[in-house]
């Protein structure tokens, strides 16, 4: 079975579908660095499948360039990763490229979710259709074009008529504009011939080490008479500290790409986050100024004292830099190391690390790229292209692969059962 991934990002959702045995037809993503990440991941899967892992390891160790890595991969596989802004103007070009890759095959599943920032912003506090919040470029939330990307998603449903689709997004999509966007999406999908249902899934119920709620909308062609899949949950009590245990301590701005001399714990093996053959990469922390490190230490002390949070107004005046003392008072937040799920990973981690402070007071820094990736359940052999800031952005925006794998397995079971019936 195959799939098309729209708004693919760094490929967290795609990774889950590949693990479940699906084959990608195309990934469509506008961020060039994320597209390179997708290509590198396709290279990994190809090389593993063909017993050529040493080529991938050479790339991670810096022995060959990315271009040399890609020379070992069939061009058609790399072509599945398309750097495109999905718009009315680009649709015909994207269709042509997909059809070249598809040949005469049909599409089994379409997956993906438009950028969620618009729905997050809208869902916060619009009291009526006339209440408008200003956003970038002097537009209003109501005018934000990202709000209407679901319409373009439906264009792909209309064009390829997949048996099922998976639309992932923030829970705010359902309530945004009093349900306007979600209701419109369901109406459009229904016109395309689909039955649509949704559920809110919690990532920590799939062994992901964070509290992260997402709405998973699933649709299927009406004539297939399918149902919403069951997604197998896996509760895991491993703590964040235990998940980080094999990673070396870092100073702010430091990078160490060598594991501690410790055994791999069961969680890392079960979750596929680490294998014995892995090479540690991107265990790099951003630089932190001395003032921030002092604040980080205070935040860690409070957390260790009965799981209390640092309130910005509690800081000494000499440590305060913001005049706004009423909102964002929790701008410094420690990753909950002694629990089995920390707070939600967000793309804002690419801007600064104040909201993701490492729980070890000796280190007093924000988390590394690799630590952020592990919180999202990305395996250590998943390499994010584009440098530290780009990697943080890609990780923060991603669907956790462990949750994605459970979703993909649920979809696959439904489709396989239907095939047996026929």
C-alpha cells in the first residue's frame, strides 16, 4: 500500500507509515531544509533495506558529503521528496510530478496536516466573528491564508480518490472560529465522497515521552463502508531522565557525538529510538548567556522542590529583562525529567530554549537537538538537515513517529481487512 504525504515537514508522520509497511509516492513540503531531511531519511531506509548501512554511517561521520550520499540512492526515490508550496498555482505542476511517480497505480492513503499555527492562534480567544486579532504583515487571524489550506488538501482527495486519508492537526482546529474551518473541511471531504470522523489522541499513550494532544481526522470513501480505526496504545513509565541517561553531559554551545559507556535501556530499544549500531549525531546545545543559566538553575531548583514552576515575577529585578510581567509568566520551564512525559514540544524551541530547560542542574542549559528529537520519539539515526536552528524547527513541528506508527498500523489493518472481505 502506498501514500502521499502533504505538508510533510521533516517526515514524522511518514516515518510511522514506512514502519507500518507503506511505500511513499510523494512528500510535498515547502521548507527546503525539511525536504533535504526527507531525502536523507529516504536514503537511510533504502541503504538499510539493501544492506549498505556503512554508506549512511560514512555520511553521519562526515566522510562523504550529502551529494555523495544521494549518488548511492535511486533518483526516483529522491524525487518523492518535492520542495513545493502547495497553492492553487502549483497544483498542476505537483500533479504532473506525482503522476510520473505513480505511473498507473492508484493512491491508497493521503496523509498530512497543514501548518497548525493558524488554528492554534485562532482557537485561543476569538469571542465572535467580529473579534479580530492582528497577526504578521498587518493581516488578521481571519485573513491568514494558512486557515484555508484544508481546501487544497481536499483538492488532492478529489484528484486521487485515496481509499482513506489521515488529517493531523492541533485540537484548536475543531473549535477555531466556532468550528467554521473544521465544518467546512468535513463538508468539502463529504463532497469528495468521504465519511469523516475524528478523535483526539494523546502522544504519551503511544510511549511518546511528552503530553501532546492532537486531533486525528480519518476519512474513507463512502462506498467502502469502513470505520474509524482502533489505534493500539502503549503506556510506558520510563522517565525522561532514563531516556537521556546514555547521552553525555553538555555545556551550553557544546556538541559531543559519542554515547556514554552505558547499556542501552529497554525503552530506547523498544521504541526504536536507538539501536546498537547507531552513531550519535546532533547532540548539540545552543549557547546560553550567564544570566539565563542563573535563571535556569533557579527553575530547576523549584521543580526539584515539589514540582513547582518558576514564576517570572519571582526573579530578582536584575534578572528580569521583560517589561510585561502579567503574561507569559511561565516563560522559563524545565523539562520534567523525573516523570514519564514532559510538556508539549513546540516549534518555538527554534527561537530560544527557555521553555525546554534540561532537568540536570549541573548542566543548566536548554536541551540539545538530539534530546528534543528523542522527546518527539525520533530515532537517533534520524538526521535533520540545515543546522541547529532548522533542526529544532523541524522537530518542534513534527508528528511523533511512535504515534504515527500506531496510526499507520490502524489504517493498514482496516484496509487489509477490507481487502480480505473482497
